[in-house]
């Protein structure tokens, strides 16, 4: 199975966005059949299912048969973690948050739809060579995704199995349009710098409306791009402040490293909460394993209590109606507390 086929299956299942179980509509069987019949590298699963689509971790885990509905565990009064909470002290940043954002945005494709009514609603990736932004306008949406330039030929060859390419120009860049169905199109731009971009339709499109919107896609400067993002998007300059809010009620592992979060790019609130809570959970599992191997009973007890407390973390509770990432965290936590560390947890949580 090619990367493109895998991406398409995940897109069809749409596991990240609202109401997973009700919206799969049989796509999960197709996904399972493809994955079982064709080996998929763990690195691909991690990048495709976790980092880009954080809520899809439950699908990835279900494929390997490890996610199950978890019951709510609560820490007992005599087993409550008493370690440090809150955000670690940090030295003053060398540059302002806005300057940090501008610096990160300079490396992005920075494409926008210059037409009233379009709004960026989903953002993943900012300082990475992989990322995506979804623009919505009524019942139509268009997802702009960028990949490392060295992957261009492989994706292009996959598209040749979809349809013959039709040349066009998007934002003054040569591009090719591929037709999946009469209402489903993709436009691949030739690489520029270290990335190439694809624009993909979803719902209620015709070729005429797609061609029209392509003429409205423009490349803008970093400042204009940042100002076009919704206020709720967490950009690099916001990471420390927004992380502090999420971590307010979360026990932190020993020597918790906030800098690991500062590389998480720009994300919508769901993706950012997943990055933060996933990082904390990963570190607590690592601490539990260390303590268990060292025979450090007290440290293991503290790590177990912290993992149990994940059922009470406000960030996870707030996310639970939007996607399945909290269920993945709770499943990992409950298994570790019982003495069994799931082999899949690093890939499942994006450790």
C-alpha cells in the first residue's frame, strides 16, 4: 500500500474530527484490510496517524488490537501524587513571541485563499516540513498540506494511478490537477524550497469551482499569514503561556523539559492539548519504567498515581468529545499502572 493510499484511507475515516464512531461509515474495515494485508512502517503510522492527526491514535491502536474502552480510575486518598505541579521556571526568551512566530512562518509555504468567506479552521505543523491547514467556506473545505520536497516524485507517481495530470498554475507555481472522482480533486504544486504543496478538496466541489478557487490562492508574507490564522491557533510564541494553562492541574514528571513542547509548531487547540498531555504522559511512563527496573518503589508509586490522575486532567476531559486521544492516554495509563507497558505507547502518543 502506498503512502497516498494510506493517507486517503485515513482521510475517508476522518478520525480526528468530531464524532469518530458515527462517521467511519465502513471506512474502518477498508483501513484495517489494507493495513493487515500490507506492512506499514511504524514511522509512517506515527507521522500519518499521530503527529498530523492526533485524534487518530485510537484507530492506529485499534489496528493492533490494543485499545479498549477504559473505565475511570481515580487515585485513592492514600495514593495521591505529591510531586511538583505547574510550569517549570524558564529563562527570559531571547526574542519576543511575535518575532519567534515570524521566524517560523518564513519557512512555510504561506498560501492563503484570497476570497471572502474562507477561514483557516485546522492547523498542524509550523516549523516542520510536514504540516497542513484546512480552509472552510460554508459546506466546502480545502486542505493545504506540505511535505518534504524529496517526497514529491513518489507522491506524483502515486497520483498518476489516480488520473492523468492536467497542468495548471497555482500562486505562480506550476501545478498538476488530479481527479479522483467528479467531485474530488487534488492540485500538486512543484517543489519550492524544501517543501511541496498539495491542495485537496472535500465535499461539494465541482471542477469549475475548484479551478476558480485555485486562481484565488496567493502566497503572502509571514506577517500577513500569521494575521490570517484564527486567534485560537497556538503558534510558537504562544507555547509557554498556553502550556502553562494546560499544565496547571497536571503533575509533572521529574526534570520535565518544556523545550520539547516548543518544537511542536502551530496547532489548533485540540492538537496542542494532545501534544502537551501526550508529552507529560510519555515522560511519566518513562519514569515508571525507570523506577520499576531500579526497584525504586516510592518513585514507581508516584508515577502510577500521576498516571491515574490523567482521568482528571481538565485538558483531556475537554478534548474527549472532540476525538479519541484522551482514550488513548487513559488506556496507556491504566495498563502501566497494572504493570504492563504497551509496546505501542510511544507511537500511539507521539513520544
